[in-house]
């Protein structure tokens, strides 16, 4: 087992709540169905990766059946209030209270398979942080080692999320903090209609 805590942040796959930027291409129901498939795939890969602690934090909670069914393999919880940065900061803080390394992912990057998740955790053995960039300029995974001490709030505060500059700004903030980080191969996020071409074959059938 990998001595780390992996936290998955997810929205309940409810029509009109999940993957709203895909609604022009898929409709509200279609976007929700894809969100549920992405969630199931993410949790299967996360469970297969073999982390000591696996958490699934939901929005608005974990009562939706698509989230609740993972209670057997993950610790279920609710994301804290605030923007994405506040929620990631809190999740990393909690994760480092459980294990010597903590990582966070969403459910939007189907290329984040078990092997990539293990590689990211392995990178934290000799780096303060690890990131897997997203092709859209953001990132699909961030992780920290307990050697950083308190999770730096400056990594997440006042970030304009879902923009093409998130990864570049994160690199600048890591440099300013004097942290040594690893970057793995970029992956695609499925956020916009154009991203649907990057889904695994047959996912929209």
C-alpha cells in the first residue's frame, strides 16, 4: 500500500449541476451521465492505485447513489465551503494529518489511471510537491509531502480557476515558496465540448 492519502473531489452527477460547460453539446442529462461515468472511472483507478487512505468528498454531499456506492472503498465526506482553492487547501491539510503525503484529484481527467496516480505519489518521496498539468493550462493533480509543514495558503488563494494560466501561476507560487516539485506528463481535462474528442473510445456511445 502507498503511504499517502488520495482525496477525490466530486460533484454529484445531477443534471444542471455537473459538467455544465458540456451542456451545449450533451444537454443537461447527457452531461450528468458523462459526469457519473467519469466519477466511476476515477474511483476505480483510485482504488486500484492502492493508497493507504482514499477519500471521496462530495458536493453538495455524498448522498447521491453515484457517490454513496463508493463507501466500501473510500471514506466519504463533504467538501468545505469556499472556492476551489479553499476546498483544495482544506483537503490537503486534512490529508497530511492522515498520511505523510497527500494528493488531490477531480473526476475530469480519465487519463489519470492507477499507474499515473502511483507515479505521482512516488514523486513525493523526494519532492515537496507534485503536479500533473492539464492540456488546458490548469492541472489535474496536486500533491504535497509532509516535509512542507503547514499547507501554504498562497498556493491556492486568489487564483482565477478554470483559466489557461493556473498551472503557470502555480509554478510561480511554488518558486516563491522555495519548494522543489515534480511535474508528470500532462493529461486532458474534459471540460468543454471540444474536449469530448479526447474521451476514451466508446464513452459517448
